[in-house]
C-alpha cells in the first residue's frame, strides 16, 4: 500500500501525481497560433512507489514525461513514465528497490550494479529521438511522439563515460548536441568528459579532463569556440555516502572556478579562472568574442538547495539564496586566473533562465526566466513564507536594457518557460514563450502561451488540463521538421 512521507518533499505543492494518460484535442482558451507545429516535452520527478526512506527528496523521483503536441492550432497531451531500468525493476517488484538519492549503498541488494537513472531532469529531441536525461547516468532514449522507451545508449559503445549531463546544448551552426559528464568514472570521481553528438546521433568526440574538486556540475556553457565549466562547491565525497548523509553539501569556504577549454582542445588546454565563493547552477547562455568569453548565469550569495545543507552546519538562509542574472567575462588568453568582470544585470530575482535556443553559443539579445517575487500574496499551502514561490515570468532585452514581468496571480506558480520561434526562420526573439502555470488552489494546470516580446500582456492562449501537474524541472520545444530527422 502506497503511503508517501508527510514531508515538504511530498505534500502540498509537491503532492504526487503518478498518472499516465492521453487527451486528444485539449480544451483551449484564447488562441493557439496555428503555425506552431511541433512538440513541447517537459518532465517532473514522480516516485512510482512510496520511497524506501521517509527523508527521500524531490530530485529522486521517477521521471514523468509530458508531451504537448501542437498541430494546426490543436494540441494533444500525452504523459508517460520514462521506463528506466530502475522503473522496470521496481514495477516488477511492485515496490521501491532503490534507496536514497545518489546512494547505491542504500539499495536493495537485488539491484546492485544497475543503472540508477530516474531520467527526471530534461527531455530533449535530437537525432529523431527523445533524450530523457539524469546527470548520474547515460541518456535514456524514447520515441518523441509515442513516448515509448527504447533504453539507455552508450552511442554504439563509443561513450566510455558512465554519465551524461542533463543540460546538453544544440549548436545551431553545426547541429551537434554538445554535452559533458561529471563523475564520469562513478560516484565522487574527479573525471569528466566533453562530448559532441552529430545531428544523426553519432558520438563524434569524447575528451577527458579532471576537475579541481568533486561537486555537482549541473550545467555548463558552450560558445562557438569554447566549452565552459563552472565549479561551485556543492561538494560530494565517499565519507558522506558511507555515513548516509545527503550526497551533496554546500561549502562556503571553498572557491568557485570557471574552467574554459577550446572546443578543439583537450585537458591540457583547460584554463581554470578563480572567483570567491558564491552559488550558481543553471546557465542562460555563453558566447565568445575572440578570446573573451561571456558566461551568463543567475548568481546567489549562498546555497539555493536546502536539502543539500551547509557542510559546516550553518542554517539555510533563504534571503541569501536570492539569485540575479550576472554576466561573467574571462579572457582565455590572459596570463592570470582572475575574472575580467562580473556584472549583475537585473534586480529581478530569478532562476531557470532561457534564450531563443537558435542562438545558443552566440550572443543572445533576449533572455527569459522564472522570477520569484516574495512581496506578492500567495494563496497556496505554505502561504507566502514558502521557499518555492515561482510566481512571475521575466524578460530581459540585452540590447536596450528593457525588462518586463508577468505575474500569474495569487493562486498559482509557474514552471520553467520555453521560447518557441514564430517560424523556424523568424528573427531572434520573435515568437512565443510557453510555460506551465499550476493553479494550486483549484488544482489544475494550463500551458500558457505568451508573446515573447510582450509577456507583460499575459497569455494570448492557454492549453487547459483537467488536473494539476507536479512541479517539474526542464522542458524543450522541437519543431515539426526536427521530429522527422533520421
Ligand atoms: C538538479 C536536479 C536534479 C539532480 C541534480 O536542479 C541537480 C538541479 C532533478 O534532479 O539530480
Ligand atoms: Fe537543471
């Protein structure tokens, strides 16, 4: 009998869904632009069975993939679990076999050595397949339209890393998927790789390098000529695993690094630039102008992950977890290891930054993000004191400095937005911003569609679901033409 822990990770705004299904021709309010033909895939963690341990956490849930299929002004919805090896083994056993987040020592002995992926972080279409990603494991491949699971891939044996990032980028110039791995030789290992996968799904390169210390490397930056790795001391080590502590913990006494390596280089070409301690995770985009590398990232003073606590026992400080879009600039050819500059670009407090992905690796003129405005009322459980109040979308025009916001109202929260071009060759930033809006009071979600250049005007259309989706992680748009590739 399923019974979920009565903790913050499983109740209120985070209660479970565990529901697979299909809706043909979803109810729509307002306008769905008829030229939007393609798919929006997003994922949320959703434990298939009640967890082995009551202190289980959100990041450990099984990946539940939602698909919004846009065709000629109509939208179909489909939702399926990513059928990871973990999901299949537990399905067979009819209860949880895998234990704590990133801790195989807590697993049932019957699953020793199995891939622990939950595929719960990012779905993204490449080479005609849906990659369902979790950064501790290889990619899980699925059918982008039926959501049937094919299984894990090591690219015909060419990938020797044990892991693959949940934040790959698609290089618009080469069409390659640019990726990396950390903990590439297993838990708490310093080895990493940088990889490129061709538009037809072939692993073109795997370059090995080591990092100065082991930590969560959740995202990275890719420019036309460089790959950039930000090292933030969300540290991990075997002692923590053996003591069954949370796998990661934040260390405010350690420096932050930005590693920069030419895309045609190797480990010996990596340069590590150094910064005083700070916290950041997701990268909006990176680009280079000659040897000058710009890296845009929301930066906070201190830890944003209360479930990965301070290693020195200091309490979590929500006011120090406020993050603001910041542009780091380093010169790959400089002699020293200092950042050239670090400039805060906005007073909007936010995370989950996005761009028009057709400009990934290039200078981006526009950015969007989820904004947290703690001054506004909230009617959901936990009230306004809740740590998780993602209640606005934010827009930044980097050319004119214009910024704008849209508030979803006191009953709702918003999930990560995604930019969709008006047409495949429309100018940069010309298109729509789509985002799930979850009404916590009335318990339904809708996919809101906004004019990406006028978000302050609110949604022009909504795809309405008759239930509420769980808070999720990432989502990506794939144009119709991309679906038929390969
Ligand atoms: C993140 C999310 C994860 C994870 C590691 O947002 C880092 C960061 C959903 O799982 O395993
Ligand atoms: Fe992420």
